[in-house]
C-alpha cells in the first residue's frame, strides 16, 4: 500500500466525502472545507494524482481512481473502528474521542489496530464482561456525598446499609436521583442537601453512606 502523510490522508477522505455527494470534487470546494488556499489544495492534489489515487486534469474535476476508492474506504473504516474502540470499549465521551481518534489513526501500528478491533468485538459479544469492565472503570468516578463541594449536584449511585437508607428510601430517593449539597458546617458536620424538593440535614457519617457520581 502506498504511504500517505497525515495531511494527504485527510485530503483523500475529504475527496471521498465530496465525490460521494456529488460524484466529483472541485478544488475550491476542498479549499473551503479545509480552510486553506487554492494553491495549497492544487499542490496536494498533484501529489495524490502522481500516486494514482485520483484523476485530475488541469482546471478539471477531481475523481478517485479505483485504487483511490479502495484506499479511502480503508482509511474511513480504520477511522470508524478507532472511534468505536474509544467510545464503546473505553467509554470515552464522543467529543474527546473524535479528537483522540484523529491523533491515533495516522500513527497506530497494524498490530495495535488489529488488537483494538479484537478487544472491541470481544466485549460486544460478551455484554456481561463489558458491564463488569464499565463498572470497574467508573469506580474512581464514584464518591461519597460528603466529598462533594458546596453548590455541586451529583447523582446517587447507591445507598450503603445504614439507618439513613430507610429514611431516604421512604422519601422516594433511589439510585439516579440528583442531590445537591447546599451547605456544610465549618467542621464538615452536618451537611445540608436538597433532593426531590426536600431539604435534608445529614450527619457526616450518614453522608458517607451515600455514594454519588458527578
């Protein structure tokens, strides 16, 4: 397979996008998409044409060769698989994953990329194991209510066994309910919170039994 730089791969994917929509691509459309000058695009197009990836006559439309189509589709598939690994397998938020995927997709070795796919496929085929991993990955994100700052809102994950558990359950408090820390005494005890329209004062040892997620 011919070697392409990161920028050349990005140009190829842009051309694929344009030709998928309009059969052909134009220099000015690519320049607008990439926010670069026309001479910059012309230079990149010339290089891709020399590598038999695109067809382009001077001042004419740009089309992908059969080889170019295959190469672009492989790059697009790679991009999707890496993004899926970051979002599905690792649970990275999509906005962050898109940025990270762009960094990874150009430099990732074939061996590592193939292992990404295998692990993602394995977890997709074994939902119970995926669930266990997700819980393990979130463990550090869980906090005790007394560790939340004043003014912050968190979601109740669980209430550990304690006298406060039955009290909260009687108020309709269950996992998933939002709770807000309104005020904390100077020594950290007691703690005033609001949830489901209630104002509640908790001792520190009671708040420690309420596990929340920011």
